[in-house]
C-alpha cells in the first residue's frame, strides 16, 4: 500500500470550525444562538464568504500578471 500525505485534514478543520463557532456564540442568548444557526442565515454567510474568497483569488491572480 502506498503512503500518501493528506492534503486536507477533515478532523483538524472540524476542530477549528467548532472552536471558532464556540467563540462566536459565547455569551449569546438561546434565541440569538438559534438565529445564528438559522439555515437561511448560514447560507447567506457561506455565500458571502465564497464571494470574498473569489474576490481575494482574483486580486492575487491579477497582481501576479
């Protein structure tokens, strides 16, 4: 069996996500936590993060030309 190095560590990424979310919801009321995890709100934050990542990637590729 060949050894290969992982390019993505799902466990480490999950741990980072859980820690980041824990910091964000710390001190929130139960109602605020429910609103934070609302499906529509989660989708909006995800799409915004994708847009920022795409714009950052475009800025880097244009700077390299």
